[in-house]
């Protein structure tokens, strides 16, 4: 198949590219580098099955030849990133979404929307099943991300219902691994960078808020599984093992022996969800998918990657 990935130079887009190339598909990567990096796709230079288009998907995109699959992964994804690029985040998850839906229809292909656990906002139900409608502040400091992602889901379902577009929706929960931007402020990469540099690990608030961390290889396998399934409504993808942020800090420190880092507490940012844990019953039933990489193994791999990468 010929597959188009928006956000292909980002963390998840680049790993998804590697998976699809390993399956023998051709990949067309599209990115404008607003938060992604050329380094993430450098290893693909000279690969005949890979083409890259530098393009902002807010602008309609012309692609020659067939496009069988469109993975819409483009969007700033860290709380720091989407506050820094508020308007771009709103646009890539609205105009960007329907531009790629139009391209999918024109090419008679299949579309997958990378939505997010942020659709559940600060959830009042834990764990979160797909049937939960969420608790989102429509004007808060996460709204430029949460609300357009919710809109993207609505847009995707409208194209599916009225225009017959062949669509899939995933809600991704916190994922970690190599190629995350060391300075995008997300918790795992921040703690690893701080631990490797002997800086204090910055826990926001008392650190009792929870998250559930999925390793990137598990996640991209799930994304691909959803694309090749027959299911049109949202599917949660994430690792259901929930822990506190303070425990994440302690685990990272334990995996970097010799680090001189301590733990420091900084003020809690506004609208920070107090709990987050995916209910993955649907993914298990429909795809037979569940994460297999333990946190210990995933964190160790990521730490090894950044031991080298941070020195450069
Ligand atoms: P990332 O920032 O590493 O990658 C996003 C990529 O999209 C970047 O390369 C960026 O340059 C590109 N991009 C952004 N706007 C663009 C535009 N208008 N045109 C072209 N390219 C554009 O982030 P990520 O973690 O890889 O996230 C990928 C997707 O997954 C995002 O849609 C994000 O919302 C979603 N997601 C990720 C997580 C996670 O834990 N990583 C969780 C929930 C949802
Ligand atoms: N967090 C933290 N210190 C950091 C970065 C994040 O304590 O340096 C906390 C943050 O307050 C949140 C959780 O870790 O409760 C996850 O933050 P992240 O930015 O990774 O993503 P989120 O799940 O909030 O979108």
C-alpha cells in the first residue's frame, strides 16, 4: 500500500513510518517541522520506499498517485508545545483534519485521526472508557488542543456518516520512547533529561496526580491495528498501568544509578488532569491488542537512547 503520514517527523509519526516500511509499504511523510525534527527521519534518507514532503497540512495538499491510507498524526502534542503554538494547534486539528479527509475521499483511501485522552479532560470517571464524554474546560490553557481534537473526531464522524468516508479514530494516552523532543516538557522525557544531566526532577504539585505510560512500539502497533480494523468509532490506545507522577520520578531515578539529581516540587499548571488511565477493553476485544513492554524495559531503552543523544 501507499501510506501518507502527517506529522511524520514527530515522535509517533517517525516510529509509525518505521513500522509501515518494515511491513513493505511505501510511505509518504508530510511535516512542517513546527515541533518535529529532521533528525527523526534522517535514517530514511535514500530509502526508495520513502518520500518526504515539507508541507503545512493547514493548506490543502496535492499528492500524485494513489494514497491508500492517511494517518493524521500532525499536531503539537505537549502542553508547552500547544500553548506556544495555540493557533497552529487549533488549525491543524480543524482545517488540517478536513483537508486530509478531503484528500482521503479524492483518493478513495482510508483515514485515521490521531485523537487523544485529552478528550476526556480532567476526568470524573477513572479509568476512562470510550463511552465517557469527558470534562473539558472549553477556554482553558489546554483548550486549544482538547477542543479541536474533539472537533476532529466530530468532523471525522460527519465525513464518515454523510460522505461515506472510510475512517478510524484513536484516542492516544501518554506514550514515551526515543525521539521525543528533550525540551517539549512532557513528563517522561523531562525526568530522563534531568536525571542524566544531574538536574532536579521537577514534579508539579504534590506529584499525586496519575498517568499511565505506554511504550512507543506498543502504541504504533496498536495504531496500525486500528487502521486495519473495521471499527469506525474511537478506540483508546494506551497502557492501563496507572501510577503517580512522583512514582514516575522515583522509577526514573532508580534507573539512572549515579545520578546526582533530587526531586523538587513546582506549582501545578492549571487544568492539569488529576487522574488518567485508559480502559482498553475495546482495543482488546476488537484488535486483540494490549501493551507488552513493561515500564522498566521501556524506560531503560529510552534512557539508553538519551544517554547518547543528549551528549550530541
Ligand atoms: P510530535 O510533536 O513529536 O509530532 C507531531 C508532528 O506533527 C511534528 O513533527 C510536527 O512538526 C508536525 N506538525 C504539527 N503541525 C503540523 C502541520 N500543520 N503540518 C504538518 N506537520 C505538522 O508529537 P507526537 O507525540 O508524535 O504526537 C503525534 C500525534 O499523536 C499528535 O496528533 C498528538 O496529538 C497525538 N497524541 C500523542 C500522544 C503522546 O503521548 N505522544 C498522546 C495523545 C495524542
Ligand atoms: N509533570 C511534572 N513535571 C514535569 C512535566 C510534567 O510533574 O516536568 C506532570 C504534569 O503536571 C502532569 C503529568 O506530569 O500531571 C503529565 O504531564 P505531560 O506534560 O507529560 O502530559 P499530560 O498528560 O499532562 O498531557
